[in-house]
C-alpha cells in the first residue's frame, strides 16, 4: 500500500471517529437536556396536583363532611377537564383499590409495587400540610407501540388513610426528535465521510508529491545521470531530506568523478610507462642483435655497447622510481632529526661533477635548523629537483639551494635561472609522466616521473611543493616542512 493511501485512510478514520463521537455526544446531550426539562415541568405539575388534593383533604376534614372521596374525585375531574395541563392521565388509589382514573388507563403501571421494583428517580417534596414530606417516584415507560411515557407517583395522607396519586406524561416528542436527529446525523455522516475521504486523498497526494519527485530523481540517478538533483521546496522535513539527498548525490558524483580521473591517470600512467619501455627495449634488442650477428669494428662495438649500457641504466632508474611510487603508499617510514644543511652539503657533493660538465654552478645556504625527515627519500627529493633544474638550463647557469627555520617550520627552496615554465603548465607538472617540453626531456633522458616522485615525498613529510616560474628567468620550487 502506498504511503499516500495510508495517509488518506488515517485522515478518514480520524475524521470518522471525531465526527462520530462528537455527534453522538451532542445528540445525547440535547436529548438529556430536553428530558430533564420535561421532568422538571412534570414534577412541578405533580406537586401542584398533590397540593390541590391536600387542600381538599384539609377542608373536608375541617367540615367533617361525608363523601370525602367524592370531593377528591371531583377535584381531580375538574383539574383534568381544564385545558392547558401537560399530563395524559391521572390515577388516585389507596390500599383497597383505584379511587379515580382518567383517560388511557392502560399506560399506568399496575401498582406502586412495580414502581418500587423499577429504576426510578426520587424527588424531595418541601410542600406543607398533609402532602408527603417523604418522596415521590418518577419512572420512564415504553408501550408495545414504542411510545415513551413518564409516570410520576406520590402519596398524601387523607385522615387515617394513605392515598397514592399517579400522573402520566408523554415523552414521545423528545424521542421522536432524537430519532429524527439521528437519521439526519447518519445521512450527514455519510456525506461528510465521503467528502473527507476525497479531501484526504487530495491532501495526501499534495503532501507526498515531493516524495514522488525525490523517487523519480533517485531512479534517474540510478540509471547513471549523477547531475540530476531534487527540487527543494520549503524548509520542512521533506525539504531538509531533499537538501541532504542533493548533498549526498553531489559528494557521490565528486567521488565517482575522482575515481574516473584516477582511472584515467592510471591508464595514462600505464600507457606512458609502456611507451617509455618500448623505445629503449627496441634499441637494446637491435644493437644486441647487431653485435651478435655482424662483424663490427672496435669503434662500432664500443658505441653499440655504450648505447646498450645507457639505455639499460635508464630502464633501471625508471623501474626504481616506479618502485618508489608504490612503496611510498605504505607510509611506514622512519623519520629522524637531521640538519637540512647536512643534506644540502651531501647533495652538492653528489651532483657537482655532472653539473660541472654542463657548466652549471650549484650553491647552497642553509641555517642550522633541524627537521624530522627520512634521509634517503628527502635526498632523492632534492636530487630530483636539482636534476629538473639542470635540464631547464641551456648553456650554463646557476642552481641555488636555501633553507631557513623559523616558528617551527622549515622552508626549503631550489631556484634556477633556466627557461622557466609556462603558467598554464604549472598545475600539471606534478603528474606522472608529464613533461613540459617532451622532445627536449626525451633527449635528456627524462621520463616525467621526477616531480611526481618529489610530490609524493613532500606529502609524506607533511609538506607540499609550490612552483613559481617566469619564462626566460627561471623557476623556484618551495617546500615547507615541520621543524623538530
């Protein structure tokens, strides 16, 4: 069952319960109020009759006249014959039998013993004289035709005798009114429930509309369109859900794009590495086959051997750098406190011979600050930066290494006065196998792995390489590390 249908059913049930209970309470209250009013009027009429009979009884006893019962019957006859009263019938009796009964005697309970055994309401009587100072009883009756009557019974003292007066009042109009109200109520109940169900369906359809839109967006995203977003209308719970869903989708899209970009870079990496392997291997196989199958002069043999040796060394360096990239992902190296000046001194001694062949001067100026580094990797980092600087210098130049330590940070810079790097290339030069000048880099033995390796080593030490370059003036590479 759909959520909208559940909402419609819930609204309809709540409306039915509210209207049903409310309507029943109102009808019951109205009927009860009418009954109470009629009972009060009937009780007043009955008291008036008792009072009248009591007055007749007192007058009869004072005059000591005979035929006292006839005086009472005559009084009741005159009262019953007068218009404007609200009773249906009267009956006067004593212990020996009925003294007087008006019309419709069949509605009376046969005697007071029945009243005594029935459920009744007692009223205290505060009238004076011989009217009962005890109580009189009230009972609701229903005949075979379904009509309702109210019977009131009271007693009075007549000399040494106890007389009982009973009066009947018609309750049918009240119960007919209740029946009519119930009929109208049931008809109105059906109409309201139907209208309420229709309104509930409209409201549930409107309330669940954002959820249906969100469901369509979810299916669109599941089909592969990650750019789809849910519409955010309002600041209610559904609007917040749509906003959270959009944030989740955006992060998912970014992660998938990053994965695609990583896969693309891996494909480029493998393609570039395979390309770098193809050329030297082809040359090595060709020169080896030449040495094996042809008679060459000593000079040609020496040249072929030197070429095989140089290409083999280049493959060795390439495989070692690739291995470093894989190992660096483990992040389990041991860091020790070392002066940057000591690293710069060792690197200068190592690189000085090859730089002198290219008429390049290498200088360094470092303070005595100490940093937590991994010596071999950090030396490899500086050597790679120096080697890249050497390749960028044509016809002699200068490379300058500087390191300063302050406020818990160590700043290392490698500066050259070479060709420089175009501005649009600065954000790509740290990618594996990327080369600014591919033809020149290949002729100088470069494969584009140096700066990628340097970036990994700098990240391993909690730093980042920053390039500043100007065409024709040179490049400065800055790295900031944490001091000891």
